[in-house]
C-alpha cells in the first residue's frame, strides 16, 4: 500500500505538471492536485507551484510523501487542460486503482494535435485577417500572410534545436521583419507597420499575460510576477527583432 500511495502522489504531480505546461493558471493547478489528493484519502495535501517548479507533500496516517518536479517548458494547449479537468473530476467522484490511474494519466498525452499544414493555414489566415482589421489593404494583408508562413517555418526549425525563448522570439521577429521589407520592395504591400502588426499578433504572449494577471489577482503573487516578467521579456524580444530589421533597411 505504501508503494501505491507513492505512485498515486506521482500521478497527481503528473496531472499538475501537464496542466501547468499547457498554460493553466497556478490556482487551478494547485486546487486540482489538492482535490484529487483528498479524494484518495490523504489527510493533508500541501502544494506549491511556480512557472518553473512544482512541489507536493501528502500526509497519510503519520507518513509523509513528498515529490518535486522541474518544469522546463510551457505553452498553450486548451485541449489538454480540458482532458486534465475531466480526469480530475472523475477521480474526485470515484478514485481509480493505481493501474488505471497510471493508464489514464498517460492517455492525457494522446491529444490529437493539429497537423503542420493546418497550423500553417491558420497562421496565413490570422495574419491576413488582422492586417485587414488594422486598416491594411489587400496587398498588405497578402504580405502579412506570406510573412506568417515564413514565421511558422522558422519556428518549426528553431524549436527543434531548443533555443532559449528570448533568442527564438528575437530571431522570429527579426526574420519576419526582413521578409516584410523584401516583399514591400517587390511590390507586395506598402505599409510596413500594418503588415508587421498582422504578424506580431501571432507572437504576442496574450495567454501568458492573462494568466499572470489572474494569478496575481487570486493571491499567487510570486508565480504571477514570474509569468508577467516572462511575457514581458518575450514581448521585448519581439520588439527588438522588428526594430533590428527596420534599422537595417532604414540605415
């Protein structure tokens, strides 16, 4: 039974990790882990989470089980968050044996992701639509859409070599800025600022900023501040990348 409890704590930590990596706010992550722990009969569950680390301590009949987890990547995956929430509700209403729990936690990674071409088409449409929204003409919208395709190709390449986020977003924005100037020189589009805004909308950390503010409102100040600073650094990298591209062509 002691081994089963250790395994259960590990699975609870796995669920929390998947939630945090998928963009869930800290309060949701901690509340989910605590609810599952109490559903499995633990006397006390203490959870501490920030954007880069997780800690759980579960007490049962005088014994304490403690585990930590280093979080190395974060993103936005709403489908996985939904699956984690569904599993947590099911576990809280009817806890499963260890074997079934391990199996269901592994299934959380079996989320059907979009294909490369679907994501590429989404980038094209989003950049085109936002450029029109910001007042660009059809030529500007087309230039932004082509720039978005280049952006997605660059992202796919550099993510494979695990670049630091600041460097990755600087390179992405710098390369797209250069592409925009080249397209304008070829006669595709005429307004750099409107074309750039259409592409920036694909890069800005909107979800990260929203989560950071929500964490601070709910009292998770440390995690909220760290998330906010992370989003701010990302926004700075994006701005510097476009500014560097502009400086080259305006020199």
